[in-house]
C-alpha cells in the first residue's frame, strides 16, 4: 500500500515526481512539469488513469514554491519550498503558472474525494486553497 496524505508531497506519486525532477538538469524540469499539467488540461478524463490528482497537486506545489511572493511566506510554505527541491527555471514560470492554474481546478474533485477522515478532507481542501491563492497572486 502506498503513502497518501493531504499535503502536496504526502504521496508516493508526489515523491516520485520530486525524484524525477531532481534527477534532471534544471533546464529540463519545466518541460516535465508542463507535460504533466497539460494532460488533464487537454483531457480531463485522463485523471485517475493516465495522470493522478496527487501528482498534479505536487507539480502545482513545485511551481508555486518557486514564485517570489511565496518564498517569504508562512511556515507551511517554507516546508513546501524545502520539500520541492530544485524548481524549473524562472524563464518557464509564466507558462507553468498558466498550466498549473488550469490543471488544479480539474483535479480538485478527485483530490478532495475519498478521504477517510474529516480532518484529512479539511487538510486536503486547505492544500488546494493555499496553492490556488499562490497562483492567483503571482
């Protein structure tokens, strides 16, 4: 059984994404994130079969962690930034923020459904709220 939690990097899929990004040169990370986020944007029906909500949430968190206004943020963001590791180059940022802003609403329902406890469901909603807010204030 895999690990799965309500934080942006609290799943095996999220950790696999972080490992994949860390293993690539910085100039290739943006393309990896863009390809992942483009899937649900192009075909929302692929969520749950070809791409999973936890991976998209993690990709959005990596992008949000690289935004200048987030860098000076509250402790939750400092933890996200530390976990996110090396982000995509700043030159990719506008395109990635646009894709993240389009992909996150598509995966909200699959991300938020199915939590066993109400505390986990609330934590998942809070993760989405913080990510959405960061993307809006770019």
